[in-house]
C-alpha cells in the first residue's frame, strides 16, 4: 500500500527498529544526473519489497524512512551542483578548473558528510539499525564516520562496478568516486571487501594492494562461474 511510508508500513513513533536516512545529493556525479531523486524513488517503490529476513527468521516490520531532507543538504547540494558542472566542463575541455569553485564544492560536500554523520549518530545512540539512502555514493561516508566513532569494529561490503578509490577525483575531496578511498584513509572500517568491480585505474589497483582491500572482480567472478568454481 502506498501511503507515503517506507514499505507502506505504519510504524508508531518510538518503535523503530531500523531507520533509513535519505540524502538527496548528486553534487560530484560525473556521468548523468538524477541521483538526488533516488531516495524518493526508493520510497515510492518500497511497498513492493518483501520484508522477510531469513537470517532472523522473521520479518522487518518497524522500518522507517525519515523525511526527504532531514539532513538539510538538498538546497546546498543543488547550488553546489551548478558550480561542479562548471568545474567538470573545464576539465573536459582541457582547461584548468577555477580553484575557488573547487573549494566551494568541497565545502558543500564536507557540510553534507558532517550532516549525515550527525543524523546517523543520533539514531545509532538510540540503538537503531541505521542506513543511508542516496544520492550518489559519497553520501555513505557520514554513516561510516558515525559507526567508527562508536568504537565498534565493522567491515564494509562494497558491491559496485567501480572501486571508488580515486583520490579527490576531478579535484573534489568528497567525490562519489572517492568514497572508499576516504573511508580507508580515515581508517573507519576494519576491512573493506569489494565485489563485482570491473572498471578501475592503476592508481586504484595499487591503493587496494597497499591497504589490503579484498577484491572479487567481475572478471574473476565470471571466470569462476564459467569453470564451475564456487
């Protein structure tokens, strides 16, 4: 039932088991746009989800997604995206990016990461399972920081076509293509495991080896499947 709630669930306030924090953000995306619409698109489609969890052997019934802009980043992100477009266009045309514009984008992205971290920390303190719904990939860094601040070891399972291990891709410190780089450099997670990655550069390969990131590449998974390996 579509009633504006995640999954159509009517969850009494204070009984939430899991809290999803929407982050409508796409400031540094480098190929196509529209990720800022992701959270609401997921909320709209969520009534089609089955909530049975075979690991818990019961269904998740107390899951909520907060208001779309609970972190207060949407408008700042829309403004910063316009600036980022100019930076990216300059790079694509072989021109030097304006440093002041790059700095403006980085400041906006830092604001987003800190806002997400604060909102995640608030719910983690209440003992809730917390998830971030983006938005581009950079939105997850705030959650990683909030988890790390609690002093409990955790690992990151990163399922993606790209490694996201680029250092300040296109000059943007918090680029969508840099989120795993930032998580590793900040030593937020005990382990990082990447699955199905297929498109990456030498810089990322070397970084992954130096930091002992476990990678199951698309090529390797396809080879194993073809030869009958498990």
